[in-house]
C-alpha cells in the first residue's frame, strides 16, 4: 500500500434535471479544476450529465456537494454516485 495519506478515488456522478444546454458542463469543469481534480463532464443521450472526477477523496466529496447544491446552472433534480479506484486516464478536466 502507498504511503500517501490522501486516498485517491474516482467519483462517477450522474446528474439529472435541466442540466443540458445551460452551461452545466462548463461550470462543473471549472469547479473540478478549482478543486485540483481531473476528469470530464459529458452529456448523455437521456438528458443527464455524467461527471467523472479523480483526485483526493475530500475534493471529490466537495465536488459532489457542489453538484447537489442550489448554485449550479440549470436545475438539478437528483444526483446518483458511484465510487471506484482511479483509472489515471485523465490529465485535465474537460467538457466531453
């Protein structure tokens, strides 16, 4: 096991509501970068936005909190989440 005291995790969040065409992915990318995370925010064909973020657990928890908060563009009705081991596939935070 690594001697790193901050556990690195992967957060996958599916955000439902009025979240496409309102700047939600750009907003999410900005929050992810501010928190030092890497990943992506992408539109899904069913109207949701899928957010994948990798970094320390506290920063991912904070992003999840922000996604569920009332200050997002559009209107979020629900956020479901899944946690996993990081893949290391991302080098920045992008709108996909």
